[in-house]
C-alpha cells in the first residue's frame, strides 16, 4: 500500500524497488529484462535505483514483467453504490 503522505519522488522510488523485487521473483537478471522489455540496461538500472523513467519505458518493463494490466486500473473510475 502506498502512503498518501509520500511525495511523488518517494512513490517513484518505491515503484522502482517493487519492479526490482518482481524481476528477482521471476529470476530475471537486469540484462535479461532489458532485452525482453527493449529498455536499455542503463535506463533499467537507473529506474530500479531512483524510480526515474519515462512512461513508455515503464510500460515496456511492466509488459515484460506481466504487470501491464495493472496500469489500466490506475485512473479507472470506480463505481460507487448508494
């Protein structure tokens, strides 16, 4: 769960750490994920350390980690019931 009092920079760093954990859980090296996602190794390393990355590269990594569908939920309207 993301703490609502975190800054966007802190959330980005946390996303980078979570992506690293997911990569490791799938037994993928950074080099392998870089090849599968078509994101440069330098960009991937920077992302995992700092959370800084372009949206397009983030989505490519998410696709390679089978997590792309999660991004569709970010801005999805939630139905409210009376």
